[in-house]
C-alpha cells in the first residue's frame, strides 16, 4: 500500500444522502451503441372464461328476480339483492368494493365499484355493466349477461393473481334503464383528476342475445382493435355497433372524454339474411325478441355468444392492463442526488424507482455508475434488486489506484421483476481516499 495516493479530492456539492427520488428521463440515444434487443412485450395470456361460471351467476340473478316479483329493477328489492350477490363474490375474491348511493325517481339506487389492489393508479382500465333490469322482467340478457361476464372476468383476475401494470377497476351501475342514471352519477362525481386517469372504459350491455350478432363499439379505434383482434383469432366476423349509439353506460364516460369500447350482441333490431349467413341464427327475427320483456329469463340466452363475449372481455382486460410497450426499450431511470461515501465506513445506498415496465428486467440491464473518488480500488459496488437480490458490479482492488468510476455495467437481471425500488450500494473498504456517488441510472 505504499503507492497509495494521499491527495484529497475537493468535494463539492455533496447533497443530502436522503434525496433519493428517481427521475424518468426518457429514451437514451446514448444507450443504443450496443443496443439490446427490445424486450418482447410481456402481455400475460388471458384465460378462457368458463361459460358455466357465467351461467351460474345468471342462474342466481334469475333466482333473485323470481324471489322478488320477477324483476331486479331500480327501486325494487331485487335490485339490492343483485348488488349484494355481486358484491359478496368480489369481496371474497379480494376486491376493494364501494357502494355509491344515489337517489332517482324517489328511490335509492347504488353503483357497485370494485378495485383490484395494485397497478399504476394513474392508468386505470375500467370495465362495467348495468345491474338493474326493467320492471317488466328479470333482465337476464339485459343486462344479467354483461353483469355476469364482467363479474366472472373480475374473479378470473383474482384466481390468476394477476399483477397488472395498470390499475383494474370494475363497475356495476344502477338505474341504467331509467336513462343511465347510475353511470352519470358515477362520472359526475369523479374529480376531474380521477376521470383523466381512466385510460379506457369498456361497457358490456347485452352479450348473450338468443339470436346473436357480434357488434363491437367503434367509439375508440385502439379499443375497437383489441376486440376485433380477439374475434379474428376465433374466426368470428364482427360488425360495428350501431343499434342506438350512446344508449348505455359508456355514454357518460365518452361525454367526459374517457376512451370507450364495448361489446353488444343485439336487442330489438332484426337480423338480416347476410347476418344470419355469417353468424347463424334466424334472419327476419330480432337479436333479442325478449328485449325489455318478461321473457328475458335464464332461457333467453345464447351460450356461445355468452362464452365468446366473456372470453373477449378477459382478453381485453388482460391485454389493456398487463401488456405495455411503455416505456420503450432504452428508457432511463436515474438518481442524480449526490451521496457521500464514508471513508472505510458503512455501505451507502441510493434508490431508483422503476415503474410502468411490464414483467421482468432485461437480461442485459445497463447500470450506469458515476462515482467521484480517489483510488477507486477502495470501492465495492453492488446493485440490489427490488426483492433484495444483490448483483456485484465491482470488487475492491489494492492495485487499482485510478480516480473515479464512470462505467456502465451489464447485469443479467432477467429473473427480477422490473417494477420497484432498485438500489445501488457502495462501500469504501480502505482508509484514506474518499469521494461521493455522483449519479447512477438503469437503462431498460
Ligand atoms: N342499453 C339498452 C338497454 O338496456 C340496450 C341497448 C340498446 C344497447 N342498444 C344498445 C346497449 C346499444 C349497448 C349498445 O335497454
Ligand atoms: Zn341494457
Ligand atoms: Ca478510502
């Protein structure tokens, strides 16, 4: 150690070691020198929703109507019983549920909102259906079908233990049949800051029509595309939904500027010969001859439509919430706060929070480290993953007397979940020379 430098660095601008917020500074062109291949978008595969489960919910809704004067309408006891049934399933599955009470036509109504814990609260994917029937009947296709399909997808999220990048919310609205009263109330009472966090609202009102068509809302092209892609893989032709645009709970969301999408299997419009040709069923008859009638019962369903549409809901929920192309490959997460490294002392750390990256970290994670320090052989540097796993970047060396570390290390971090708090740990293991961590960054 006789060659040890004793020159002391004039340390300037040593900041508080606790200012550890990470900055997302955008794509780094500098990182393209040895550009790692863009990681494949890690969209979790959506499950096949068991239509028997969807039908079991519909059977329960039918029983509720039967026990309550034959309907589940706003202001009637069958409505609250329907709310209680859906809420019970969601609570048992780990959802955070909220009942939002409102008054309409002199009667109390409720919206049921269910949040799946986790995901980026600034990016919400919401799916919904109306939970009320008309007074004329039990409303099993309108809209028990959308209620049950959405519920079963929410339960599938729980069964899968899905950890979506975005935040998932589900809603069952009251008094739709009185003019979208519940969904208007929900949207009007959302603070505008919360409204703007909803990236998509997907509406499912009538998805099991007995003489079905496959109609996709065309209000927002990217959301329309998600559904069309799903049906294309199934070989099922679709048409644009035109039977009364704006006649369901997506309308208030759309009016408030939220991108909307959805599915519809038809109400009282008549199936044409061309439509019967491509979808089967009976031309010259309504898609749902029992629309808003007492015969909209458990018998008023097409199981294939219910099955395909429920699978489509799952596909959309999974794809819109787990898949991400943001941030693009090359995005940098950086901490530029200075951290003093005590001479021959304890290790110090600096944090960088990674968010919005689906799945695991790359196999060639770039770790840029800038340390101002005399005799850098004193330093031991580790990268600590969010789960605490440690990756040694640099060992100490009695013979490396050069100043400073300004290096990019490549770490195979593919077994680590990308999102979370990453730390750089630096320890000075020999006395005399000192310095500070100037900045460090992760490039995905
Ligand atoms: N919302 C309507 C109802 O409950 C049904 C309906 C008619 C519909 N046309 C639609 C739903 C178009 C969605 C899209 O009576
Ligand atoms: Zn409806
Ligand atoms: Ca030292």
